[in-house]
């Protein structure tokens, strides 16, 4: 099922297998970013969705402000219980973002919409990626070995 839900003149939101796919069709500006965020958060809050996907394949220029705004929107959806995934970053955009030292620690991305929707509909836990790096938690195998040695 695919339903187009206009967000603004430069983006559209579609429902694909229960996931909201935000297709950004041009470079982003403040007003559009705010409208996208409000629309996504309102829809996530009011309906059952399995996840949000930002399709960035048409974006050719992105600065830290825009990147951080979208990442923060993803963190907000996570607080509402829904994971956000990015797809389709252009190689030049990726290179530029890394050149300006953006923090991509909490960004999950895939190459295609099929991969992203597959991940979101597989029922995997999205909290594990945002609760920390897991360094302070023993791996299950390590924990079992420690218990065996204590006996």
C-alpha cells in the first residue's frame, strides 16, 4: 500500500508496508524542515507505524544544520517508539558531511528502500542502537564463561 501525503512542495511522505517514507526532492530549508518534523511526529504519535525512512537520494547539498535537524527528528521518533532510517545519500553529500565532522554515531542508513523497510518490518529492536555502545555490558558468551568459572 502506498499513499502520498504531501508535506510541502519539496518533499512527500508515502506509506510503504506500514513505514513512513519521506522522499526529499530538493535541498532543504528551515520552513520545510519544521513542516517535515511536525508532520512526521504527528503521524507517528497518532498512528501505528513500523518506522520512518528519510529518502535522501535527491539531495545534492547538505550542511550540519540540516543533517542535525533530521537526525534529531529521528531521535524524537525513537522516543515515540519508532526507528528512523536514512537511505540514498549521494556520495558527494556523504563526503562533505564527513569533511565537516558531523556526528553520525546514531544514524542508521541503508542503500535501498527495500533494505530499510525490511529492517523496520523485521521486528528488530531499535533501542539497542541508541542506548549506548554496549562496551559496559558483557557479551552473552563472556557472561556464560564467567559463570562457568565461578562454579
